[in-house]
C-alpha cells in the first residue's frame, strides 16, 4: 500500500496537471445539458434512520421526482446514479458523472443529529479548507467507504478519519468551485424563499463524492430525519415533491445563468489540428454602462502568470486573488454580445466550464443583476 506521502504527491500532480489542461475537453452531448442526480446511500447503507424514516428512501424518492420534473425539458438529459434501493460505492457515483461528461452533479441526502431539535436545510460544495465542524460532517458521509467490499483498492491511501487526507484531493475540484457554490446558493435560496425552510446556509466540506467529480457538484441536505416534525415532512409525498421542485428550479436557474438560456450551450470538440482564432463574428453592440463583463476560465490555489502560453494562447487574461483562490479571467468589456463571443472562444479552446461574470464599481454582481441594467 502506498504511503500517505505518496498518495498526496500523486493527487498534487494530478491536480496540477488538471489545472494546466483546464476542463475536460468539450464532448458532443447532442447539445443537451447533462444533469447527474445522485440519491445518497442505498441498499445495505441506510444512511440516517429515526422514527421509521430512512434517509436512503427519502433521498431516492426526491431524486426521482427531480429527474421527472427536469425531463420535461427537451434540452436536458438526466442520468441517475441509482433508481432503485441498491448499494452503490462512492467511486461508482463519481465515475458515472465523469463518464457522462455531465454539466452538473447533485447528490441528495438527509441530515441527522443527536439533538433531535436540530432542523433546516444546508447545501455543500467541496471545501478547500474545512472547519472542524464540517470535517466531522464529511467524515460521517465518507465512512460509507468502509461498507464497500474492496475499499482498500478503490481508495488506497484515503482515510476518512484524517483531515490531512483532504488537502491534496481538493485540487481536483478547484476549477468548478465558484459554479458549485452558485448552484448551492440557488438551491438554498429556493428552500428558504419558497418553502420557508430554516436556512443553515451554503457550506463547504470534504465529501469524497464531490472531490472526485470533474464538473460543478453539490451535496444537499434536505432536512433532519432526526427531527420528528421535519422527518414527517420529508417522508411525505407532498414534502418530497416540494423539495424536488426547488432543486429542479435551482438547476434550471443555474443553467440559464451560466449558459444564458436553453439551446445556447454549444459544445465544440477541441481538435489540436484546427486553429481557433479569437476573432469573433461581427455583432451589434450591446453596451451595459458601468458594467464590466469577463469570462472566468479557472479558479485555483496556484498562482499562474497570466500569459497566453499558460492559457492555450488566449490573450487579455487577468488574475485576481480572492481568499485562498486565484481567479483567472479572459476578456474585459461592457459589450454583452462581445463577451458572449469570447465565451464561445474560450470553450472552443478547451475551457468547457468557462462562464460569464459581471462587475459593477469593482464588485462582482450576478449576471441577472447586470442584465437588468439598461442598455446604452
């Protein structure tokens, strides 16, 4: 078995390699927005149980309903990690999402606590630096690894009980962190604003199933089955339907925000023998005064010189440090049509997860807020 030092080195190298090859190259998905829905636990892994409520069953029912709602849209393709009460290993869940070249991965769970008065919803993205509280939450979810028959081979060197183990693995998801947090925020807002559920916030923790997926990924805890009143809501058909609607609506909002409407997301295979220029087709200007648009192409703890040779030949690269991350942007314009063309260029260059961001007076705002500003 490899030592922990070897394990960290392998993941560090993988993380750096992943950064320099930012994004899995765009694949032809038939112009579909691919959503992988993951019902937590299953089979011999019941998850949290209390008062006869079973996390594995509630999560599955909610996921199937989310999929049913999203499948009504012809531009969305749904893939489930499980559709029945079966035990699925963590690495299999991530592998399903990666094989599908998914645009988002959403894992649904229920919470549990010794304090039976605890209640509310919370949604997680992967943590770069987890608090002790969130490490304990991730540790609980990750310990399902020990139920797997051959976990030593699948997770060699990974110790769910060790905070140090999570240091190297986070590099794999850094690129998608902002988008993951955006999706998590939409989910939480819907729970709070529409369903009036208690908001325990968007948080970050070291869930194995999140760090090993190569797309924006979130894990949502839809409530506490250890709280009898909330458990009854989650276990009811009405409760599951209401929760599912809010998750589905959040995914739809995320897709619209990031890809600017259905049918506008075009995946272009990146062929090394085809030269892709930065010259965009001429379009009418769509100037938004006092707004600056950029294309975010990467976010990483690595401090990379913003030169074209580091970013697949793209010029006009800028870098900003925000907290523990350096964010890398392509372009700087108040012309919305121009920045949309630059987004297409970035994706054609191989930055499949690139997305638009907006700033006003030096502060980042949502695209929705930016586009509400009157055109010049």
